[in-house]
């Protein structure tokens, strides 16, 4: 034991800074979860505030908007999960057919760039692009006789706008993952299929997609852990009061209750509820990833 420690102590020393950061910033704040069971008063602090038990959770469930907020969160998250699988897989298959290496690398770079931009920047860009009066999108639609659409202020269009813009920002990163998976497929399989008379479509259906299936199953199951994470940064920068009906999610609700209205106990209770449910989904996703994709944490 001691010999192993002496041999590998440099590796443990490298892990130590990261371990301390996680301990301080991830586990340390969990001490404040007790606020969820108290009527928190900043003047009295955490210890001095009176215990109220499950009252904060009962208050949350009694709110008329709670069910709609949970529904919005799940709908938006599931739509993003589905689109976040279909679009990158499709683009990776199309790029795999490109034979010009320079053109292929150029496309990869262009679709990957939005991943590095924050939603603060992209939010401003989208507000300008989708403006009903001056936005270029509505001007193009107007050329075809389409009336201006208020993408960010109409409940019929807001979820669609969220999902589309999220896919536009992130699909480039996922595409690279799937392209990497394509490189692991044995080229001899394509040669044998071509000799047997299979066209490109049949080769894709019977060789490429089955070869990508493990990584598709893995990423799909792991995404279940984000079923209650509909994207606070994006929604917060794009939503407004008129679209609360379809765009208000758990994280934005916590922000308004906790930060704007200073109801810290209620906001902590909502966050704790979300964390517990997310833990269940993450556990299920890892079990499914282990069973269907042989994924292991260690």
C-alpha cells in the first residue's frame, strides 16, 4: 500500500486541486440545503431561521403554475434531446460522404464555432435576427407573402425557436463525436458490400448506422439525466412575460422566486426537488448505458 502511494503520489497531487475545487464549490454549498426546510430570514441566518418542515414543498405543489412549469421543462428538454440526436447523426452521415477534405474540414469548423459562443451573445444576435419588424428572418419570409412572426413573443413559436437555436449552437460538437465513431468502422465492410452490389444508401443503413449504434445509444441514454435541464442560460436570455405559458421552466422560476422575490426557502425547496428527480434519471441513464452500450464510469 505504502509503496503504491510513493509510486503514484505525483498523480494524486495532480488530482488534489480539482478535488478541492469540487469539495468547496460543489459539496460545500450543499450545507445550505437545510434552508428548504426553514422559513429563511437573512437577518437571523441559517441557524436562527425557524423550521417549517415540508411547508415549502407543500406551498410549491399548491401553486397554480407548478404543473405548467414542470410540463414546460420536460417538453422543452425532450424536444432538445430528440433534435440533438437526429440532427448531428444526419449531418455526420452527410459529411462522411464528402470526399473533398478541405471542404469537409471547413464545414466542420463553421458548424462547430457557435458552440464556443455564450447565450448572452447569441441571445442578442437572435433578438435582432428574429425581430418581427426589422429581423432578417421575417424580411425573407415577407418575400414569400408570410406575415411577420414574433418568434420570441408568441407562445405558438417560442418552444420551436428554443429548440432550433439550441440545435444550431450545439449540433456541431455532437457531429464531431459521431464522425469519430465513423472512423472505427472497418472499411473492409464497405468493400464487401460494394462487391455484393449494395448502393450507398444500403451501405449506410446496414453498415454505417449499426456501427454508430453503440455511441448513439450511449449519448441517448446519458441525455436522460438532463430531462429537467431545459437550458437556463438560453431561456433566461430569450424569454419574456408573454411567453411564460410555454417557456417558463424550473430554473427560471427558481431565479424569479429566489433572486427577485427573495423567497430563499421556497427557491431552495424547488431546487432540491429538481436535484432529487435529476439524480433518479441520471442513475437510470447510467444503468441503461451500461446495459445497452457497455458504458462504465470506472
